[in-house]
């Protein structure tokens, strides 16, 4: 599993959440909503990694998914983009390349 964060998304995290060099964003699985797995959706929190399954750095911010939440991605990479019309991150999932 890989995490890719676009430059526009990284700027959103910096500007809207006040994050910068040395900060961490955890992508977590939440019960409810809609997402890659029925009945679950993707959430986020600002915390340090303990046992990451995947992580990526962009603009000095480390983005990660813990091992406990890797099941949600079911062989997919997380791609974090930016939706300018909604002024928020856009999460898409791409099947991992073999």
C-alpha cells in the first residue's frame, strides 16, 4: 500500500489545519458513511505513528495509515487530491500495481 498526496492537498492541510514541518496526519477508518468498504469511511486525526502500514511525506508533513487500519484499503493505494470546488481534500483509491 502507498499513500500519495498532491501538492494542492498538502497546501490545504497546511493552510486549513495549520500543519507544517514535523507534523503527522493519520488516516483512520470510521464506522459509518461511505467509502471503499461498505459501512465505513475514511477519517483523519493529527497524531504520531505507532506502527504504520504505509506513510508518505509531503511539505514536511508525514501522512500515514496504521497497521490496524490497513484492511480497509484491501489492496488499494490511497491518493489524496484536492477538490477546488468544495475546497477540501478528495480521497481516491487505486488498485495496487503488482
